[in-house]
C-alpha cells in the first residue's frame, strides 16, 4: 500500500517564524505522519523551500514546485 500526504500550506505569522515556530510545526507534522510512504509539499516561497530541504525534502522534478520527503525508517527499541 502506498500512502501520500500533500502539504500545501504551512501558515505561521511572520513574527513567530523568527522564533522557529514554523520549523517546529513542520518537525511535529513529519513525526506524526512518519509512517506515510511519501510526504509531498508545495514550496510556495524560498523560506518554506529552505525549511523543507532542512527536513529531508528534495525536488521532485525541475518543472514543479513540489518537494518530496520519502518515508524514513524508524528505529524502535525492544
């Protein structure tokens, strides 16, 4: 089974972006959906693109603003 999550917008007031709230929200979202096969995000601006790339997203292709983050293997402790 293949599951894809589409992230179209990450909205944070500009005065909180400098505090890292946007990066923290993105990290929490990725952690919550860690079992999803691929997370596809639309990079609307340079700031969001930078945040996405810092979290392991990469360009899907040259002709689209979408960035993709493949499922990460989760280490479990037994």
